[in-house]
C-alpha cells in the first residue's frame, strides 16, 4: 500500500454503525408506541420529520464512511 | 454571493409560509380521520372508533357497503366519513400500515438502493418507482405518497451535500428554481383538482398519463439524442442553442449563477422552476423537467443541473413532507427501511458523477424517461376503458398493468446498470492513471 494512502476511518465507521443500528433497533422494538404518536398529526408532525433527519445524518455518515473504507471515493481533483 | 443566498433562502421559506397548499405530488386528503376500531356492533351496524388525535372513543355508523367483518379491530386505519343522514357515517376504511414480511423488506431495500443511486446520479428519480412499489406491497396510496416524500427530502439533502462538496451544486440556481417551483405546484394542484372534479378519478389518471407520456417522450427523446450525439464527439457541446438565445434576453433582473457559469434573466429561470413545480404536482417527478430545463433553457451543464436538482428536491420535499406529516400519513417504518439502503445509493450515485462526463448523465436520464413513458403509456387504454371510451378485455387490462409495473423496474435496473458500468470503468481508468503517474514520478 502506498505511504500516501489516507488512513481509513474504521473507528468512526464502527461508532456510527453502532449508533445507527441501535437507533434502528430502538425504533423497531418500540414500533407500536412510535406509530401511535407519529400519526397523530399536528404538532406531532415534527416527530417523523426529525426522525428522518436524524437517521439521514447518522446513517448517512455511516454509509459515507463505509464507502470510503471500500475505496469508493470521488475522483481525484473533484471538490474536496 | 453569501448575501444573495441568505436573501434567497428567506424568500423561498417566506413563499412556503404563504403557500399552505404548496407541496409536490398532490394534496393530502382531508375527509378522513386516523384511528382504530375497538368494537363492532353487527345488530345496529355501528362501531366504536378511537381517533388518534383525541383518543376519545365515539360510536360511529357504518355505511351499508361496509360489512362488519371489514372492520379490523385495533389496526390503525384511515377512516373516511360522510355527513349523509345528518350524522357521521363511515364510508371507507383503509388499514394504514402494511405488515412487514422478509420479502417486502428485501424489496424495499433493493428499490431504495437503486432509486437512491439514480437520484444521486441524475438528481431525481426513485420516486416514480417507490410510490407504486409501496402501493403494490399493500400501502394505501396516500401513505405511499407521504412516506415516499418523507424519505425523499433527507435523501436529497445527503445527496446535495455530497455533490456540493464535489463542487457541482449551484445553490443560488437551486433556490431560485425551488422558489418558482412552489408557485408551479400551487397552480398544478388547482388544475388537478379541477380535472378530478370535472372528469373524476379515471379522467384525472388519463390527464396525468397523457401529460406524463408526452413530456417524457419529447424531453427524454431530446436528452437521449443529445447524449448519443455528444458521446460520439470528443468534446461536450458548450451551451445548447436555446439556452444561448435565452441568455441574450437582457430583461432585468439579471442573475449571475456562478457555478453554472451563466448570467441569465430571472424571467427565464422562473418559468423553468414553475414548470418543475407544475409537473411535480401533476406527474410527481418534477426533476424530469427541472434538470432538462436547467440544461437546455438556462445553459447549465448536466453535471451542475443534476446536482442542483437535488437541492430543489430537498427544499420542495421537506415542505411536502411537513404537509403530509401534519395529516399524520407518514409510515416512518417504510421511510427508515428505504433510507437504510437509499442513503448508500445516493452517495454512490453522487460519487459516480465524478468519474463520468456530462453525456453519461444525459444518457441515463434519457433512457429512464423513455422507459418510464412506456410504463405509463400502456396504462392509457385502461383509463380510456374506465371512462367508457373504449372497451377492454379484463385479462388484457391486467396484462397492461403488469407491463406497466415491470417497465418501472426495468427502468431502475437499466439505469443502475449504466451507472454501475460507467462508474467501474471510470474508477479503473483513474487507478491506472494514478499508477502510471506514480511510475513516471519514480522514474
């Protein structure tokens, strides 16, 4: 392996993956309560929106790190 | 630049506040309540219904068409009411949440992954297959639309962030298009409503299909032809003729879009956004006109247009999701299952764009649009039969339905195939070049 190769974010990926998995586990093991509140509408509309945003950040960062570990990165010279 | 962006963000969100009905993909229905039944009384043909919002049980009458066994106790349901007979009567009961089996889970993950890949690459797509896919798995139409939208905006957010980092998003252009698209959605929704009231559901389906097929065949054909022509040439075509002509119109306010490298009148950008919104409200895939509009009318490259469309999808999707969530129709389980795969797909599609040239994005977009046009086109005879304009054999109608569904799946698979092949080719080429450069450096 070349000396200039970037260090792969194993630890970060593991932490994010763990957090994402735990979040999915929590949500799906409490699905009845979740569905009770998430469909109430009105002010409760914030719940599905915030949840979708939360998962997109946690799981999205995890996915991004997995792709980096797999060596799938943007072509050199593109942005940063 | 920064001042401009703050002003535009404020303008777009102000517009949202004053446009309460502005959301893509038609409006959430309003003649229903969400809740569950706890008891049915066959003798009096009534049931005890507990609405989710108030939790106060009430006895409701059941319409004659509803049998006692149709009332599933304790399942969350969308319940439609009519005020006939002077009191509230239940006219329709739709169980809201489909049971999730392993097969359904796998289907949602696969469609999510490929749909995400497509969105990351061409800026839109995924929605055209996700909503019908959820419905064919058993989700009611309204829940499928709501869940699709609530999954779309975080996916578009992640995708646009990635492509912003690759230097492909024109934030100002995205906000201008999103702002005018909100106005387009309003008008599109009113047209839909008028058609629905005048010609009913089959008439509305026919209108949607007609618009869908015409636009997809014409625009998809133009993009496909352009992709093939530019793929043959060694260099990309600079500015399309129409965009070059439109850029000469100097009616103020003129806007400078830095990333797109275009100075153009707001009177040109606004119709593009407006048409995007109009189409989003009509055929649910605004990006199919937004991206070509940004390329052929404004003069952005396919790379910038597809990246910018993700920002437009985020802004519009977020607003739409709020509306559908207010109505309580989002099935968060579906949203999160699809996101689990689509967040990988969208980032893979986004990084894929860094290995390809403009014509590959156009090729994928043109191909997808033409196949999706076939999918909707074959349904036209079905809707004509519903309107009693032609007669259609039941078996033939079923066959056309399945051709329509499988054409959507084919569109996803073909697009996924082209994107993956182009990406692998690009990555291999880039690694060979890196190795050659390293060898040359050592020598």
